C-alpha cells in the first residue's frame, strides 16, 4: 500500500482499512497455524501496512484536534 494512497483517505476510510488489515493478519495467521500457508513474509508486510495506516490516522487526528483547539480559542 502506497503512502500517498493512505494519506488521501479520510479518518473513516482509515478505520475501515485498519479493520480489513487486522482481518487479513488474522486469516493469514490462521492459515499458517493450520498449515495451509507458509508465507510469513505476507504477515510481516500486512503488519507494516497496518503500522503505516495507524500512523497516518494518528497524524490526521492530531491535526484535527489542533485545528479544533485553535478555532475554539479565537
């Protein structure tokens, strides 16, 4: 997942993406445990994507709270 792609999403879309990525990790781990899948790199890549999405989400939430606080103080 490209960082540009992630940054263009709204917070609601990022929340949905987080849910999807967590589900993908869960499914991949289940496949590994059951012996259906042996690709651990896939899980690592999904975790990195999840970290990127959560980072951008937190950045956007902080920006929104700063803007909100500035508007209230004026």
